[in-house]
C-alpha cells in the first residue's frame, strides 16, 4: 500500500484502497502488517486516506465487546477518514484517540461489477424411472454457475464479514448448487415424464427447470445475483447393471407400443377409406335418384296434354254411363215395371251424354288454365320436346369424387391442366373408374385443347 503522510503524534498514515486486478471480496491490511501476526493487522490511523473506485463498496467492520458494527462507503470516494465519513466509529468510539492513535477495524472491498463462475459436479447417484422404481441407474451431473453481488446490503446482512474467506464462500455456493441440482434432477423423470434412458438427450429442457429453481434458492440463501446455471452434461453409467436392466425392459415396452400404434394407424386408415368409399357411393346414389326424379318430372311435363285428354275422356264416359243407367232405371219405373220404356231410356241417355260432355268441358277448361300457368298451350304441336340428356362425368380429385361436370366444364379443366389423360373419371353406367384418355368420347377434349386460338400464317408459295 502507498504511504500517505505522518500524523501529529508520529507514525505513518495509510492509504486504504484496493488495487487487485480481479476480485469479488478483498480484505485490506495496513502497510507492512501480516495477517494473524500482530495487533496492527486491523489498526487504522485516524486521518488516513480512503479511496473507493466506482463499482466498489468499502465496508468497515468493528468488532468489540458490545458486538459487531459496520460502516459502508460507496464509490467513487477519495477523502480522508473523518468522523463525518464514519458515523458508526464516531458514535461508539468518539474522539478518544484524538486523531492520532489507531483504531481497530477490518476493511473489506466488495466488487459489484465482478462476475464469478464456479464449476460444480454431482457425483454418481441412483436415478429411478417412475415405471420401474426397483431399478436404479447411476447418474452424474456437471455444470457451472455464474453470479455476482448486486445487492451488497443484503449480502452483508447474510454473511459475517469479520474474518470472511472468499474460498470458503465459493465452496459453500458450489456445494449448495450441487445439492439443489441433485434434488431437481432426481425428480425430473416423474415430474416431467422423461425416461431415464433418454435423460442425456433432454439437457436443454432439464436445464430450464434447474436454472429457475436454483437461482431463486441461491439468491435467497447467499444474497448473490445468479445470472446463469448451465448444465454441461448428464452422464449415465451405461456399464452398470441397472442401466442394462432398465434398457432391456424399456426396449420391450417401446417395441410393443410401436406395434400397437402401427396397428391403430392401419385401422384408422382402413376406416377412413371405408368411410370415403361409403360417402362416394351415397353421393352417387343421391345423384342418380335426383337425375331419375328430374327425368321423370320432365317426362310428365312433356306428356301432360295427353294425360289431360285421357282423363277427360274417362270422366266423360263415366258420367255418361252413370246418367244413362239412371235414365234406364227411370224408364222402367215409368212403364210400371212391366217392360222397357224406350222414351225414358232415350231421355236418360241424352241427359247422361249432356252431363258427361259438360264434365269433360269443365276438365278441359281446368287443364287449359293449368297449362297457361305453366306457359304451355293446349295444342300438342306447340309442346317443347324434352332436352337431350347431358353428358356428365365425375372426376377423382385428391382422392375425392367431384360433382358431375359437363363437357364444357371438362374442356375448361383440360385447358387449365387439372384434367389430363391419366385422370380418373366415372359416369352413370360405368362399372368402375377409368382414365380419361381411354374413353373415346372424351378424346376430342384433349385434341381440341391442343388447337391454337390464333390463325396460322398465310402460305406464300401458293
């Protein structure tokens, strides 16, 4: 340490400062004193200079019969030691030394910017798979912890700086970290469903669990700011008997599970294919019924006039017969039951014919009104013939049957490239799906699609 000057009572003043290039906690000693050899080890002369750099904290620890007291000075600071700078020493000692006699105090410098990295190791311990608790597998863990001192007041509160040993402190942190990590890794297979034989491949995931819990405990127990807990490796003793047993039973389970899953996948695929086939069959059935119903209605509409004439004739004949019978019965009654009455019979027939004709005319008028509402005329020559049945196909697209598509739609699909000669198609009457290029009536689609929409150049040699 550098010399600062002389006191009024004689002797040399000290300059209290830390010039260590790298440290976390460093204890200052007076000039030419030796630790543990004389009383001047902690002797500080009143009026000595104190220099604390930015990012440092100087802690004066006074240990006397009344207990341990502390003065804390934050950097940057570069002044002489006076009562206003050390309020605790002023209150417990006062000016008894009158500025010249040394007072006893330990001075510790705490580096708030220093980051410490400590490696840790968890020796081999038995790790158990929750499915096989009778099989222990020897496992070890290696890693590194990184920390610094951010809240120095909390750190000082948790640690007795008097005769503080940084080596002992680092050993305590290392041992505590190993204990915490061992406890967490021991519960990982059960809490997070990680098989023991696969634990070496789960280091990133396990590191997240470990870091979260270890950081909180170290900060609480040691007052340090933990920036990282890194697990470098998790090693399983693969030569151990426990590993061989666990690997054997686990392999059997994996094989059986894979087999069962494959069976389930195959069954699901078969069920899906069956459902798709049933859906296609049902869709085609509905489409056939709808087409047949539409064709039936179209036929009925085309033959409506003939049906009307037929019904009119039936009604007229039935009315005539009924009324004629009535007339005949009346004729018999008029003759007194002894014979036929020609006049009565003729009268009844005439009346029946007239009534039948009137009913027929009435039905004819009703039919004519119905035809007018449907936009049709009574004249059979004006009835529009039924449309020519459309040629429609269904196309297999991505394993699914499309809606029925006419020739114009198929031609457009050919031009777009979504229908090729290898595409599967089907229509009513076909036993199975076939390639579009193998169907004769569709071959013209592919020939037309290759025709150019532009006129060729006019020959010049004609």
